[in-house]
C-alpha cells in the first residue's frame, strides 16, 4: 500500500461511523488499572477515591494531559444549589432517583460550564462515593493521594492472572477511548462532538459551523454516547464472567451496574436532558430549569421565512402564466423568473454552495436523478429529489420554446441561465442571486432583507438535516449531503451503501413539503402557458 493510500484509508477509518476502539483490549486494560489501584492503595477507602478520580479523568478525556502531579485537578463536590464550575461534582436528586453529574466546558471561547450527567453503568459508584465518602467543597484527593495516583498511572499496570497474557490497549489509546468513541459515533451530531473533543480533533473541521444546537440536546447526545461506550465494556465483562468490584463498608459491590434513568424528555421532537438547579421557595426546595445556551451557526433561516419567499415567487409565476395569449416579452419575463426560482430551489434542496454559475453542467447530469458538481475544486455528487427533477423538466420546456423564438443558438453549458437585454444567454452568479432573493423576500419575514444572502440557504439545509427525525440522519450522512470530505473520501474514493442512499433520498424527497414548495399551482399553470402558445407578431 502506498503512503497516499494509507492516508486515505486512515481518513475513512477516522470518519464518523468508522471502527470503534477494540472493546476487548480496552476492557483488559481497564481490569489491569483497577487491579493496580486496589493492589497499591493502602486501604479500600483510598482505593475508592483513586478509582473515582481515575474514572472522572477518563471519561472527561483528561488522562492524556497528566504529565506531572500538579496536573491532577482538585475535584470537589458541591451542592445542588451551585452552578457548574471547573472540576466539580454534584448529585441530582429527584423523587425516584439520584444521579451524579460533573461539570463540562460548553463553550471553548469563554469557558462556560454546565452540568453533565455521569454515564450509565458507573453512576451508582459515583453517587455512593459522593454521598458517603466526600465532603462539600473539599478536594477529593490530598497531595499524598495524588502522588500515589500519579505513580500508578506512570508505571506499568499489574494484571490479574486471568488476563495476564491477553492483549491490552496501549495507554495512549486507552486514555483516548471516550474521545475516540464519541468522534466515531454516528449518532452523536457534530456540535456535540465539537463540545466534547474540541474543534482541532473534529474529522471535518468546518462541519460544525453549519449547524446549531442547544445545550440540553448536546447534554443528551454526550450522555448517551458515553453510556454506549461503557455498555460495550460491560458486555465484555459479562461475556468473560469477570466482575470489577469496589468496597462498600467491607462488602464487595459490582463496579458496573446499569440503572434506569427518567430525566430524558423531548422538545420539538428531539430528546433532551434539562439542566436543573435547586432553589428554596418558602420552606421547600424546588428544582429550577436553567435556560439552555445555543451553540453553533445562527445563519439558518426560519422555515416560515423560506415558505413566504417561495410562495411570493410562485404567486408571480402563476399570475404571469395564466395571462391569455402570452407574448414573447411576457414569456421572457416568465423564463427569467423561472430561472431564479429553479436556482433558489436547487440551493435549498441540495445544500450546494451558491458559487460559480449556480447551475449544473449539461454533461454532468445523470437523468436528473443525480448530478456531478465541482465544489472547491473537487467533484462531488448531488442527489436530486423528485420535486426538483420535475421543476427542472418544466423549466427546460419553457427554455426550449424561448430559445427557438429568439433564435438563440449559443448558450452556456448549464441546465439553466438567464437571457439579458441583448438576448445573450448569461450564467447566474451569487451577486444576481442575492439581489433576487432580497427582492422577493417577504416584509413579514423574521429575518430582515438586509441580512439575506444566498449562502444562508446552505446553512438552512444543514440545520434542517440536523433537526429531521424521520428519517433521522447520522452525522456522517449529513456530511455526505454537505460535501464535507477529507482525502480518501472525495468522489471516486467514497462508497455509499444502497441502504444509506435510500435514507438520504427519503430525507430529500420530504424537503419540498417542509419548505412549502408544493403549496401553489405552478406546475399546472406552466402546462396551460405552453398549450396557449406564444404570439409571433411581438418584438422584444
């Protein structure tokens, strides 16, 4: 395998939906470090504290940063009335359960912290240690215990006899297990990946700039992914009949234990985990919901604004097409409006960047079921939904009539183009498209005309894909639609299984109804226009 081929293969493996780290090797390594902690700790109480700190550093992806004793943070327990702050833990209590939470950075610019639930399978260990062994506002480990943990992390880990000769993960891979799992988990959307692993570790660096999510949805996505990561390890332990224990009042308790959690709710058909804080009201403590923060792109347009925009265009087209004995001049005006409408629908229904000619080369169409475009100097495939395919077909009929009428034989090698005052065929560009969108943008829209550019249609397409529930798209599928790819994932190197293609087409076929593109009678009006014919005694 050549060096370039190896890079391409690595990039494909690192994409969302790639191969997870070996659960078997990770489990063997986990057994070894738990065994080492229990072996070297002077008492079960200290062993539990060391395990608590180890798990906290592990699933917050901080183990790889521990290079000296001073790098081990002072983790403290705070009450439910406190806001999240760096390296703090708390217990959330409701009428039916107790769940531990840790603070997680939600904005890398100004370091805002919010509470994040401890993943399932390890929560019962955290809640018991926080309830029984840890005082409020007191560091979990003293300097001597930190030195002991640092020594354990630095030295080779002991392994019990049953796994002594079995394959284990190397420490760097083990330390990055949760960050690698979340990066590869296709069920975690890109904003949640960005929050947990940071922008520099994202596989597609700019994908998160097109989507927006609130912290409640992000909290749910990270919690479920971390729980799935621990579930894999728990399954290996069960399959091998190996149980990890911790000491509680002289009795051994299983370290991994699945629990029922009832704190997941839904908002706008999306699962969320709300952030709560305790407040005193009268003589009673009550839980207050904290307003979620919004992270990501704010350039997506409201769906209703998009509907008003296309409704305005459709109404004008209907009115023009229904005129009796349409003249050549009127046909030319209708054709110009149709050209902009097809271009606008093309942008909102494909997520294509509004650059170059904002069209498709004639020799890159494949029966209009899919087309090939040049995107940032690289080819990529766009799938065309049935509605857009029909719209282009209607448009080409009008285009053929007008070109014959005007005697135009030289045209750009594109599916659609405009005809200027001198009867010259001219390709569309972003400037003309922006002017047209602002002209037809509704005064009743939430977004003002002065802030509208055609590129925001691409953001709207990405956000719609992120929010869509049936079918629900994975982060990898959204990247495919948006054209986000690295070396080895470009056209000619990527592969799309039929089941994934059908999922993408199901989503694309639903977009016209979402954006209100089927709410007017334009298709019928166009046929009426063509059947009525065009006057031949008109001059332009």
